C-alpha cells in the first residue's frame, strides 16, 4: 500500500466517521494501549459515559446498522459472487504468511504526531504509537523497522504491531548470537554502577565489570561515561535478564599475538624501556609495549625500602633488565637495582675489624638489629653485643627503627657481604675490676630487674647483674614466689655472697643483712617441750603453726588430732610439743596429739603394771590352795589303806 493510499484512507475515516465513533473505536485502543497517549483521558471519559448510558449507545449503533442497506451494495457489485471469490483467493495468495508473535521487518510509509504507519506487505498496514520511536529522532519515511505481530486482525480487522517488543526480542537474539559466535558488538557506556559500568547494547542494559574495561588499572571511571566502544559478550542469563560484556577481552586477544612475538625475542640480561603500569605493596608492574613484567620490591633498590612508591611513580618511563622469563606462562621477572653496581663493591678498601662506623637501624628483631651503613650495605648488631649485661633482653629494649648509632666492627667478610657490629665494646668492661667494686661481704642498694621462680635478678650497675636466690630473701618466711616479697623496679638492699668472674655471675643475699634468728630459736624451742601456737594454714599433709615471735612450725596431719578425736582447725589456739628442731634446715616439727597421748599411754602403762601385780598375787594364792588340797587327799588315802 502506497503513502498516497494510506492518506486517502485516513481522510475517508475522518470524513465518514463522527468524533464520537472515533473515540469508541477499538482501532485507537489497540494502537495506543502500550504507550498511553493523550487520547487516554478522552477515551476514559468516553468509556465512563458509555457505562452510564449503555442502552443509548447500543440503540444508536442498531439504528446505523438498520439504516445501511447491504442488499443495495450487493446489487450494485459489478463482479459475480464466483468472480469475487476468485479475486479474493488470488489476492490472499500474494500476501506473506504472517503469524502472531512473529518478528518481521516493515517499511515506514507515514509519520504523524501520534502514529507511525508501517507496511509489512500484509492486506492492511499497522499503526504504531509514535512514542515507541522516540529513541530514534532521525526516523523518516522509507526506513526499515522491526515489528512484532501482536494480532493479525482485531475485531475491526486492523493489524496490531509493536516496535518496542520487536526491538527487545531482536536484541536478545543478537546478544545470544554474539555470545555463540564471539562477534564484536558496539555499545555506549551509560553510567557507573557498583563494581563497574552500565552499557547499552542493542537497547539492552548490560553490565561491564570494572576489571573488564581495560588491561590497565582504571583510575577514573567517570571518564568512560558516554563513550562508544566495542565489546565482547561473555555471559548471558535470560532468566534474570542479565548480560555481561567485556572490552578487555578484545584487547587481550590482540595482545596475545604481540606477547608471543615479544617473548620469542627476549633474552636474560637484556635491558628494555617500559612504563610503570601499576604499583603494589610487593612490587611494580612494567608495560614493555604489549606485555607486562614484574619488578619485585627486593629488586628495586640495593637498600631496604618500605614501599615501591619510594623508588618509582605511576606512568614513569624507566629502564629495566630481564632477570628471568617463562615463555609458557608469559611471565617476565625484571630488575632495576641490577643496572647499577652492588654497594659492597665500592666499599672502602681500608675498612677493617675494630673500626668505628655509624649507621641507621632499618630492621628490629628479637635477636638484634640490622644497621644500614650506606644504601645496600647492612650489618648485624646482635642483642648480646649491645650491653655488657648477661641479663637476657630484647633488642627493642635498646633500639627502635630509624635510630642512628655508632658501633665497632667485630667481623667483616667482603666475599659473603656480611658484617657484625658491637656497641658494648665502645665502653669499658665493668667485669674487669668487679672484685674491687663489689667485694664479697659488701652491702649495696640495687634495682630489681625481673623475677624467676627461683629468685630475683637485680642490676648493680649497667652491665652487671646479680641473683638473689629465693632462699636468701628471709630467715623466717617461706617465700613461694619473689613477687610476694618485692616488685620490679623496686630498690633492694643486698649483701654480696659470692663472685664468679669467669662466668660473670654474682650471688647476692638479702636476709644475710640481719643476724640469723635461728641461733636464738634453738635455745627458745627445745625438743620435748610444749609451746602455745595458732593454726595458720592447713594442707593435705599437715598444717602451718605460728609459735611466738612469728616463728612458723609444721605439724603433720596425724599430730593435729585432739583428745575428742576431732582435728584442729584454722585459727584455733592449742599447745604443741616440739618433736624436732633443725637449725640448718630452719625447720621445727610439732605435735598437739603427742601431749595428751603421752598421758594416756602413761596411764595405760600404770594400769597394766597394777593389773599384772594383782594377777600375780592371785596366781600365787591359787597355787598354794592347790598343794594343800593334795596333802589332804594323800592323808585320806593312807587312812583308807589302813582300814583295808
């Protein structure tokens, strides 16, 4: 159907149809149902009016149908019924086979303010709302557009089409084909989103991950908004209507060919020029013109650095040397420091053991610190060489990272590039005249450094530590742990007991500052005598009993029993008998049970002796009566014999 014919049809409809009929027409309803044009308000109003007076509208339509004379039309037909039937068959055969929900191409034949008339070579043209073409301001008559056949005919015989739905279906077909074939598609980046960008491809909003924009790290995502680029479809999920595209995949495909060519020309030791592509905490990635190489942080400088940014910056052009490469994995290991000589090679030839050097602490460990004398030249200062003190401490107690210090060279090996330093050697050894400074028997006030289970370490002077054994803290108290007696950094008076100069050890005592009270205790607490005491603590094996003058004694559990059969309890006052006294071991063994048991045993012995005497008397008496009876019987027998 031509453009002229379409215009004539519209004019005839306007002339022959009243405004009321156009408003009620289902053709208008089908065309504008999806896009909701301006006529909706009028249509709603008309519909509401029709609902209010359905009888009136129906009667009007019936009058029109009754007034139209169909017989007159049939009588005036110049064709016979058979001829008209043949013509219809011939006409229908020329029409394409149109199926509902089919997507096909059509030609724009007319454009108005509200509709676009599209010819699909069917018996009638389709009318599509102009709103469906707003995305294309350049639409003109003669353009080919895709349309979806909604219905071949509505109740008024009108072909119902949709351009919007056809675009969506065609777009998904194109996307799936691009995924299968790997076809490159064009799209425009619309906006940023979380993790990437939104790209318009064939009218579908696709997701472009940030990692798939380029092979180089993206610094500003906003500069890509609005750009038209080529993409590769990498994933399609129609169930969730998701499409993922990648621009990086296209670049990598091109780089793969270049990489293979570049790798074939590489050699170890070769110096190349490249630009800094990315900086990480462990190294720097260098773009060598189509392929990337890595400079590890240890290969950036001969000296120690905390971060690669101290040496290079992004986009900087530098020369690098190839240390190693793996053609199969396309990995290249690069170096920057190798372009210059090792600092040990330029070390002063006159440097020797015993020389004094100055440097900066670059690493602190428990066992020592590493001192940088110059970039790339480091020496170890062990913790044992930091102080003359033999007391074990951490290197962090002496130095921190960044500290400057002076030290003496102890060992130097230029071949293995190793050097050790000492700081304590720069001060006199306090142990040389230790016996003069701290003679045996001298008293000193010292500082408590730390505790152990067996005693207290104290510092007499810097570099000279001594040990106060736990048994040398008090004459009277039994100290279980030094923390019960004193505390760290507290002052303590001590007496020098012994000096081992060879092993750098000094034995100290605190209790020796006082007289040994056990000399008096030996006279005061004699074995076999009874004393009053208070039960202080009770254990599984016995109890601690406090006697006079805060002297503590030990009573075994079996010696805590009272005459009632019960055991003594904490805080109970009772008399105790000294069973054993040891001055050397500072030990007193006492018993409460022994006091009343001895009286009981004595009473038992007396009772037993008395019983024994009584029994002996009875036995003697019994023996005498028995012999008298025998004499009487003997006399009686004699008398009997005489009578016979």
